[in-house]
C-alpha cells in the first residue's frame, strides 16, 4: 500500500524540478499515464530504508512537467 513520506525533498531528485505530490511504495504497483488529465509524468527514485527496499514516485502535474 502506498504511503506519503514524512520527509520528502523540496525538488524531485531525478529531474530536480518541482512536483505536485510524492508517494512511497514497498510492494507491487502499476503505472498508466496514457489518458491522465492531471499528471504528465512520474519520476521514480529508489530508496533504501535499511529494512526494506522502497521506491518513491514524484508526480509531476501537466504544468510542472513542462519545466523538465
């Protein structure tokens, strides 16, 4: 189940741009942005918590993605 991290960075670590939201996942997930009216792109960055490998998704809105 996705979680909202309590310590997100100010900018996306992948493209160094602003983002609208971030979620953290430690299990299976699916991404389909083909017809998404809100998000243009999602950058993914792995995160090692020591116990479990996790991945953070940085959700870029249509306006945010134009800067990347």
